[in-house]
C-alpha cells in the first residue's frame, strides 16, 4: 500500500490498525497481525528508495535486515542479485510465514530467523550491510518529548545501535529508512561511541521519509557531536 494515500476500509481491516500507538510495542499485537497479514510495506516499498541505497549494496554483500515483518524488502534485494541475506524479526509468526513464502518462490538462500534487534545473536563484524525500514521508529512510541526522549527510550535505541555497530564489518553500511527527522536522529547516530559517518537523503511525494546512510570506519576524527540540547 502506498503510504501517501489514504487507506481504504479493506486495507485498514487487513493491516489491523491498533486503537493506540502503544500496541506497536506489544509482541501479542504483532503476532496477531502477522497471522492474518500477507504483505505490508511500512513507509515505502523498495522501488521508492532503491536509487538511494544501490551504490552501497554489492552483489557479494552480506546483508542483515532487521524487523522483516511481512515486507518483501529481502525478496527485492534478492532480485537485484544480492543473495547473502539474513532477515530477522521478533515475531515467530512473521518468521514462519516469511520462511514459507520464500521457499514457495524458490528464494532458498535467504535466511529468516527469530531474533531481538536489541540483542542481536551474531558474532562481531559479520555483515557488510545492515538495513531497517521503520523498525527503529517503533522504539520511539511513547518516548515523551521528541526533543528530549525518555531515558528508557534512549537506552533501547542505543542498545539497537550498539548491536548494529558491533555486527558491521569495518567500512560496513547501516541503512535506516525512517519517519524520524535528522534533528531527532542525529544525536543518537552521532554518539561518540560509534565510529560511523552519517548522511541522509529524503524521498517520497508530499510526505518525506528519510534514508540514513551510516558508514562504519575505524575512527571518526574531529567530528562535532550533536546532542539534544544543541538542536
């Protein structure tokens, strides 16, 4: 579904829109939703931002997709001849359904695992690219003032970013497709513990989404760190 267009009643029923945003933090909600949902793309589908990321993913890249849900992002990457893909989701229902769908299409090389993005079960420096689309945004549900998020929110986001940074190879790329504007995301991305550079682009008609490209390096010398109180 195109996120810029108003959903029809059929689409609203299909994606099981919750009555409050708090549901997005509830694993029970996601399992129930994925049980009946065959496909849904948060923000936009791959075709809308492909031109922004294609230079950063090579056919021989090892790719981790965080929060695959019912998206077809991994399948679209596979069609672009990127075959070393691991997709994870916290929902066992989403994982099982995606495994069956990929097998039915002959995409047997894509691995789909049940895993928590806050505690990635992978060894250090094992992926060339980590990509997420709308997954990190869930961590900001009920986060309080967006200019000064709750400490619990910051802790969860930092745990996710620490895991991503750890599993990325040196010179690896973290791609984050997000609703979050740079003045809210930069203070977290640019924490001194991370050795990646940060750049971003916008895409979408009417409502803009953000594509962040974080390039992990051995050292980022002389970088001015942007904190919440400076924005």
